[in-house]
C-alpha cells in the first residue's frame, strides 16, 4: 500500500513540474512565484503566514536540475 501512495505522490510532483515548465515556456518574459501560483491556482498558506511553499519546492527542484533559472525575482525556462 505504501508503494502505491509513494507512486501517486511522485506522479503528482512530476505533473506539477511539467505544468510549471509549460507555464514558464508560455511566458518567455519570466514569471514570479506568485504569478505561477495564481496562474495555476496553486495558492497555499499555513495559518496565513507561510505562503506558496509547494510551488517554491517544485521551482527549487527545477532550478537544481538546471531546467529553470532565476534572475532577480523572475523564473525562466533554461535553454
């Protein structure tokens, strides 16, 4: 059972990564994390303080892989 839930979670992460990459490709001028979360309706918060950690985490994975780069507050698809 645990393997099934892990596989579901990993598939969800894969789909979120692809959705964020596609959104960035559609906006070559770059997007802020807040733009990405609003466009994809991924807004989240914890007790009104920590916001949008899910998208930050996914963006961090993509940056670490070299698929996305950050310039100032904007994220871009890496070429």
